[in-house]
C-alpha cells in the first residue's frame, strides 16, 4: 500500500490492499522489537568499561563513551585530544586502504601505557579506537622478566 500526504489529507493508492488492524499491530510490534534491538546494541559502547572513541576522517572526535569521560577526569585532561594519534592522517589512510582494517598499537598518555585497538569502519568512514590501560600489566611483565634474569 502506498500512502502519501497531500496537504492535510492522506491519499492511498487504491490498487493496493488496505491493511487490517491486525496487520498494523504486527507492523508496530515489529518496529518496537527493532527499536529495542537498536537500543540494546547501542548500549555496548556505553557500558564498555574501557574507553571507546570515534574519529571522523578529519580527526575530529565524534563519540566518547562514559568510560572515556571518567578517564579524562582521572587523568586531569580537559579533552580527548591526547588520545588522538599524532600520525592520524597516516593511520586513517592505512586503515581505509587495508582489507583487514583493524590493528593494535601502544601509546602513552600522562604516564600511562594504553593498548589501542584501531578499527576503520568503512560504512561510516570513521576510525573507532578501543583503549585499554596496560600500565600495570606491563610493569608486572617487566618485574617478572627481571626476576627470571636474576635466577639465571
């Protein structure tokens, strides 16, 4: 069925079958279920305990999850600019041309070491950066290596 608006009136293409109330209820139920699924999926970056950021092709921050906002506060940073890779243009070009557009690297911010998983999202032409503070892990790794060397 095709319905279009003409002024204050709705015009229906009479060649089509007019839906029943039951059909409309099913359609509404389906749309509600889709909406719930979108809301559920949208909660993933929001509830992620690690920082998640999206950057557009110009390097502008387009999304910052609550964990990132807490991190900025904990590190006494005014904004997320320190998490923007200095070589952003090269990273963006590399990721957007590569078939497997995900890679991992490490970066330091205010004395903390972060592992960044960087993913290029072709459908949105953005880079998504997942960050994980690995400072403590790296310190333990170094202490373990030192202990091993002392035993030898």
